[in-house]
C-alpha cells in the first residue's frame, strides 16, 4: 500500500495558531490525569510527615492503626524495603528525601516518616492522622538572612561554576563616576501546580508499571530503576496528561512510596499528595539575599559589575539557586565578578522552579540597573542599550543571536515609553500615584538529546512517537505541526503519542528545552520518512517507520551563547492611603526563536508574566522559627495572584530564527517570568520615589517605606 506526501507542499503548520489537539478531551473531562485513572483492586496510600524539624524517631506506634477498618499496612523505617540512593541520575545525585523510610533521622519538619495504606483514600487518611510517632527532638535552625555566618561555597554540583571573576573590581569602582551598591532579597516561593502530585504503581507481567504526573517519564523510570536496583527495561512510567509542573515534578516521595507498597501488597497502590504536603515534599524556590554593586563612567558604560547571591539548602542535599548567573550573560564590564554562597538549614531541599536563578536574579540586577540609570541621568532603556555586550561577558563565546535591542525598541514603541517623564512621583489620579518601569530578560536556549519514531500508516495517516511530556504547554500540538511541515502533509493526518517511557529516551519538559529537543528529533525522523516515500517506498500492513537520535547532532553544535531575550514593561498604581499596589498593564516583547504555535506560545508567555506579577506583589512562604514549620502551607495563606490582580497583559515577539536549530526554536517556557518583578518594582519607584528592594511589595512595606522616606527628606528618596 502507498502513503503519499506532497514534496512541493508547504503546510505552514509551524507558525500558525492552532487549538490544542487534546483540547476537547480536556474541557469535557475525557482527559484523565494520574490520580483519576481506575484500576482493579486499587489501594490508597497516605503519607505521614514529621511534626518536628530535627531529631530522631523514637517509635512508630502502628499497632492501633493496623486494627482500624480497611488498613492494609503501615510502612516506616523499621519495616520498609531497602533502596539505593547512591547513584548518579539524569540530573545528578538524587535528593535523599526519595530514600523513604531508610533510617530514623528527621532533617526537617514534613519529612516522610510513614505510609498508611488502606482500601479507600478516606480510610488511609483517617488512619494516617491517628498514627502516633514519638521523636527525640533536637535543636533546629531555619532562619535565613543576609550575612549568615554559616555561608559556604557550593561544591556539590559539577554543572555549576560558583564564582567568576575578571579585572580589578576595587580599582574600577574607585574610578567609576557613578556607583550603585545595594542589597535585594526574595522570599521562599512554591510551585503549586494546579494538579497535585499523584502516582499509581503496580506490577504487571513482571514489570513495574507506574502511572504518574511528571515532567519526563524516561527520567522517572530511570530513577526508579536505580533506586530499587531494577533492570531499566523492567520499569515503565506513563504520564499522558499533566496539570503543570514548573520544575517540581521529577522523582518525589509519593512515587517511591507507591512502588514500595505495591511490591509488598501485590496490588495497585495510589499515593496523592495534599496541597499542604506539597510544600514539604516537592521542592521550592530558595529565598535569596543578593548584593549588586555597579560602577559606571560618565556616559553610563559599566566599569564594574559585582553580583553576589546567598541562598539556602537542606542539611541532606545541596541545591543552588543560581541567581548570580544573570550577569554572566546580560552585562559586561572591565571588572566583572559573580558569586554564589549557600547556607545549610533544617528545611526541605529547594529545587528548580520556573526560571531558576533568572527569576530572582533578574529582580536584583534589573532593579540595580534602574537605580544606576537614575544616578547617571540616563533613560533605563538607553543605559541597557549602551551596555550591550559583543560576546559572552564571562565565556567570551559569540552569541547565536541576541535580539534584545529589537525587544527593547519594539516594547518602548508599543508601550509609549517615549512619553514618559523620568521624574518620580509626578503622576496622580486621586489617591493613586502612577508610574512605569521596565526590565530586560534572558533565559538559556538549551537542547537535550532525544529519540523519535515516525510511522506512515497504511490508511494514509502518520503516527509520531516521541517521549515528550505535555505539562500543559501544548506539546502534542507543537509536535503535530512540526511533523506536518516536515512530511508536507495536512496536520489532520498526524497522530502524536507521548508520555510513555516505552517510547524511548527523550529530554524532559524543563529548562525551556522540551519543544526544541523533541522537535529536532521529530523533524529528523519525519524528513527521512518523507524522502523514503518520495522514492516510492511501499507501506507494509504494520506501517513504515523511521527513527531518529539527535545525540550526535547536538554534541556537534558549535559552542555559543544561546538564549532567549525579552523586554518587560509595567505600569503600576500605588494607593497612598492603604499601600496597595495595582499593576494596570504589562507588556512583554520577546526574541525566542521560531514560534511554533502562536496561540499556545502567547498563553505560555502571559502565564509567565502573570507569575512574575504574583512574585512581585504576593508570593511569600513564611516559616515559624520556633517550630521549624510553615505558617502558610496552603493557598489560603500562601497568596498568589487572582483574577482581580491581573491587568491587561500583552505578550508578543520579534523575528528571531535560530539558524543552528532545524526548526529555529529557542524556548519560551520560562522567559516570560524573567524581569517582570523588577519592571513592577521600578514602576513602583517611578510612582512613589521610594525603592523597594525586598519582595513581595506588600501594602505594609509600602506604607512603612513611605513613612521612612518622609522622616528623612534631606537624604532624598530611600529604599525598602
């Protein structure tokens, strides 16, 4: 049988706005998520978390709980299967929190100490809440602050260069006409994806089968195989629909607990985390204390750039929030220094969270640039343009493309920046002071090795198999468009299968690398299939399949600085009576490579910008120093931007094709959040004349800063 393509056709699927191919399933409820899929004889597990911040488990009094209705077992350090956490996974060594129930030590409040499994979720929860665990409590420390005496240089991550330095910093600062030297801080922030973390594990046909919500099934399958000392081929992980991840959905305790329980009970076991449990078990963005020192000559050219960032990690695992890396890409100077330091505290281990490093780092750097522009008497955009580097400030590598200037120019035009009076505190509407601000943004444009298979079916359709993770970004739709263009057929003839570790290795949905990595593999396989069909190859009854592996092509890429860029603009209104800050409009203009699907891309960018607004004004996790636990581990206390907080947001892009990528893609998943908090903070300064260097910009802080500024008028505008 023959399946045809049109070698002269140009479908134009890439670059055309397309609704999600699975959209109907999602809005009708037909798309099922990990916690919803039915299984026969399904049992339910409920994790029990420690109520002390440091110590040892003296006893787990499980006998009364085992006698409760429906309870099947209670797993804890005294009876749980042994696992191996001494391995090197896809992204480094595993967080020891996944080595469940292996010892009696408790390193933070919320550490898993037991799993209760019962016939129903309700029975499991009731029994878990009744389980008594006794502890030998020890003194703990959860206090994070600038200048912490326990700060050290991180060494546990071979992919991170903790410090960089060139030039004589002190000499260049002394020679500078203008100097900014300020401290900025960001709080602990949490992912809170819409879909909670959930996993169901079972043994079937001699294989471990896990239905999970994650950002990469091959990643999780490999971690589980290593952890439980299984042959990699004996583990299958499926994750068809995912309701958000943002860096938190890798291997977490709930998957491990489900595997342990199903291994002991010989029946499917599901473990779903509660919102409160997510605050302790799936990571978070570390708070940061950052110091930025800038020196510039009379014309605004940077002579000195110094960015030092302090973040926290747990006592059991090292993770670095790479905030000081921002300047390694964005701004050059004769003397250039960046440094990361860590503090070990009795808290859970942080992890990747949308734009890790860049989100908090850009707040500090782009706020400091705005302060420097004020001192220099330059427009903030002009200052950034006169400091555009010709090569990587630290690496010295050429840029694969750096269209930041185009973003700044287009953004200024559309925002009406030319009409802005640079003097602060002049615009007013009743009790509202009005101001505008901007910030620049960047995020790495990486790519990871992936495999794909494309099959020409006897009925004239094509099946694409790529182990991508659609975490709500529209990956299915994007891969449909890429395949349609490569095969030169209508997108309606394409069926995409993803989210199954049996489909082969592929890069995770993370680091804004997913779409680029998967599209590369799909295009290579589809190109080869189109060529075979053009030569007259026949399609057998089981289809004609071509496969690709991008590993060699990616390894051969020339070393360059590869990034997406953006310019963020904000207008803010500040109520001088209550201290309330309202963002009236946001505009983001981006240079992010070829935009595969403008419809879902704009959604991604607007979502990132909304999160940046939430970061600027609302989000802040608070720990009780006495107990070591959270004060606000739920969405009632942990505030996020609601509909009423979100103004008109406009996101658009400039032409920015990446010639080193087969489709021209860079990445858009994270660039949207970068710089937004700084743009809003700069707008608040422009409205009030008072700098806010600590996030979030809460009403009480606005009022306190205004009061402080009034008390020292001779010194000029202050900061908070």
